[in-house]
C-alpha cells in the first residue's frame, strides 16, 4: 500500500468495519499471534454487556512483582503505578465518543496481592508461585464488538510508533495482517480440554472454623465485615488447553465481565459478573455485589428465592457496608459531593445465582486519572470487607496463602484514559501445573459458619461442574 493514501487518512487510528463476526471464531483464528486477550461480554445485557474486545500480539509486556514494575523483563524501580503512567504517556490519545470505549491500550490484571504495593500489609505464608502481582500487554490493535448492533470493527493505532508516517504505516500493516488471518481458513477444529479433577484444599470443618474466628473479630470490634474464601485445585494434564477450558466455562456460566488472558506460562479464565470500577471521561462507576442466592429451575421457587434475597437483613447489611466503603474510596479522588448511590441493593439474576448489586458513581477530580482511581480503591471492597486494611490482614491470617488473580481485577486501561476493570471472581487461574479456583463470601456478625460454607459451594458449583469430572 502506498504512503500517500495512508497520509490522506483524516486521522489515526485506522478503522475497518468487519460487519457481523463471531467472537469465538475470531478468537480461534487470532490466538496464534500470541498473548491473546479477550474481554468478553458473554452474557448479553443492553448496558453492561454491550461491548466485547479481542486482541493479541502486544508490542510490550508489563509485569509487577513485589511492587517493582518490569517492562519486557527490564526492572523500573519506583512507584509501580507511576511507572505504568509513564509507560502509557507517549501513546495518550484524546477520547473519541464515536469510537468503541476501548480502542487500544493495556489489557491484563491486577492480582489481589498488588494491594500490598498500595497499603502496608503482611505477606501470606504461601505465595502465588510463578504468578506476578499484575501483568498487562500493550496492544496496538483491537477488534471491538458492539452487541447492540451485532457488528464488529477493527481498530489499529500504529503504536508504539509515534512519528506520523511510521505510525500510519504500522497501523495499516497490522490491520492488514489481522484481516488476512480472519479471511484464512479456520483452524482445524476447536481444541478440547479433559475434565479436571477438582478437590477442595481444606475440609468443611476447617473453613467453618475460620468463619467462626472471623465472626469473633467482628464481635470484638476489629472489623465490620471480612471476606473469607476457600481454594479448590486440580492438576493440569500435559498439553492442557486453557482456551478450551474458557470455552466450556463461557458456555456454562456466561457473564457480563468475562475474560480470557493467556500470557504463555500462565492463563486466566474468568466469568465474573461484577464490575470493580469504570472510568469514562471523568465519570466513575463501581458496581459492588454483596448478597447471593441460588437460582431454581422452578419459576415459583426461583421468584421466592429472589424475593427472600431482596428482603434479607444480613445480605442488605453486607451490601450497604461495602457501598459505604466505596463511597469513601471514590471520594478520595472524586470531586467533592459528586459521589452518589443511584442504585442500592438492586436485584440482578445470572445463570446460576441471584445477586444484590449496588451502583456507586462519581466525577473524577481534574488532574486525576484511572491510576489514581486504582490507588484509591484497589482492591475492591466487596472482596475485602471493612475497614479494608484490617479486613485484609484478617484474610491473610485466615487463608494463609496468596489469592493470585482471584479478587483482583481484570480489564483495560485505554490509550485515551478510559478504564474498565472487573472484580476477578468466578475465575480459574492456570499456572505451575495446576488449575486454581476460589469461592468465598462476606462474614459479618450475623453470619452462620455452616451457611457461609454452603454459599461458597453455590458460587463454585457451576464453574467446577463445567470444567471438572461429572
């Protein structure tokens, strides 16, 4: 392609209309590019599930370990979020409301342990193995699906080139390479993943004892609420396909904030229903979930369970406590008096469970950005409890090992400053020869250890059944 037509483009990024395009088929064709990332609104919803994004072959890889950021393996000592801001700065582009919310940038995760880079917290006795505290790819192109119109577009930015002609040439080359792969014959048949042999890493008695001890902390006035999870694990057979596992998880438990990330030596498959925080221009939104009830195939029973959840004093109290925590977190970086709660304890229904979901919004202060928001609010209060730091200390004491990506956040940091991160629950991590899944719940003075144990099983059952032995 000649240079002149490229330079006559009104502006970068280059955009190609792909029309109707199947998400999974496109992912199958593009995974071979390496380090694929899929942010997948697998559960359709007119607002929460409108957009999905797929990309691969990042031009740089960022990892954070023990608070130190590394880019392509080179350490950059100093504040990790400040370093990440510096890395993204050369690629900053103005927001364009006519474009998809994400048009290229960083996709990856902040693991739960990244919180130790933000607060003085104890290290768990058992670490996260080879998993970093956070990892992101910097992606210069992305396919964005608008599920409202059932169409997809390919956006190619041309980064990391910043000189105009070089950037335009790279944007065109990358666009054409992706279009060629999409037009090529499909790979021979999707990979399969044998069922995993899941087992709980602790007994029912052990988990209930931890809940009972946590209740004592609440009654002693240490905390109002904490969140205690139990860990399930399964050995990974040689050659196991994380992508095939994600396909099974997606089919069984579609979710509005699902994701698949494959960094090669580890992978993450998530079917999370919960948004941690979204930033669009200066508008901030968090959607904490607290309160869960299992669904029933019988419509009358299902309605009764939903009604009982809405009326539950315990579940509403948990939810309100986390809303108060988030109001405090967001107020640290939002304009005075801009933080509001437009929805308190609203009922949302998913494939296997009903949830109570609140919405907390605000307007980011001038001069702040998404990384300031992360610093103020990470990790999400719905999976820590309140007060946050003391609740996290108790979580470390009770659980005794790193959570890894579980209860961290997966999502994007756009070149234009937009950001959308989930709470990484309903999430399987595959690393170091094993698959790991966690399920937990909020513990308050009203908690019953046996009921809390059963709640973890309700949250785990669909995911473990979908990916494990019948």
